[in-house]
C-alpha cells in the first residue's frame, strides 16, 4: 500500500527554467510533509517542509505547495541549476505521532545546461 | 559541526553471517531512526529509538532484525543470519529532542550499503 506516490520517475529541465516535482498521498491523517534531495551514494538532504495548516512555504529558490483537498503537494525550483540534478523524495508524517516518515519512490531531476 | 555518522559505509557479508550497522546522531540529537532503501525504491521506515528506548518498531521485520540506542555510544542495527534479500542501503537519521512525540526534521547519514553474497 503506497501511501505516498511520486508518479514521475524522471524529469528533465533546461537550466534557468522552473522544475516542478509532484507528490500525491492517500492518507488524510498526514499533516506534515518534507522534501529531500539525494545524490548517488549519499544520504538524503533536507530541503523544505510544510505543515497542513499552510498551503505554501518558500525558502530561496525552493517553494512547496500543499493542496489538502486534492492530497497533492509540489516542489518548485526556480531557477533550476545543473547542481540541482539529483533524486527528489517527498515524505509525509502525522505530526503528533513523531518519528515515522513515509517516503515516495523519488523523482530523478536532470537539469541540462 | 559533524552530521550524522554511519559506519561502515560498505559492508559485505555471506549468507548466514551477522551484520552490525552503527549510527552516531548529530550532536544534541536524541532521536534516531533507521530506514532501508531497496534498489529502485524509496526509503522505508524501520525503527525509531530514543536513548535506551524503542519508540516505534513497526517497520522492522519480526525476525533476525534488532536495534538499540544505548545510553552511551552509537545506535546499532543488527541483522542476524543475513540473506540475499537484505542487500540494501540502510540509512540512519536523527532529530533534536523537540516536543516529545512530535515530528521534527530528520537529518540523514550517508548510509551503509550492505551486500550479501
């Protein structure tokens, strides 16, 4: 039972353009969401998070949007840079049951110069 | 300002041997989590520990796997009698004390890649 889904295994974007990575979830009890970036042979690196009381959170080039009614979140990267090329994972949890993060399968982003 | 440390980075075991994976959380962090990533898949939660306590082990296989986080020293994930299907990347994450029972951002180590021959 895949509670968090990233339906696009890969995405290719031109440098300077916007990258949009999508994530869907099925469990309406999730109320805290995070995005991680992962390079090969390294651990995931935290990027940005959002709680369900918000619909947007911004940090520099990264913005996360949450649509609770659609059970959908997205990560926007503007402008995209070649160094952003990595696998991006979204993760979800229930805030008051701390600990367990449920991860999507990941989307591999390739930013071409 | 050291991050989460894991060792070894690579571990090769033959079927039936034991694997011990170590994790030292970030300074000041008292919560440790273990995740497993099989090839071509996302990370799967295994266990959540605080010092000397297992808080949530709902993702741990019932047999052969155990985890501990002693008062002193690193957290250990132990796999007894390894099988080929245990080959995976095992990631440890830590988070600060925060509000007990509430999710906080987890910071990941570089992982241990276990290969079972």
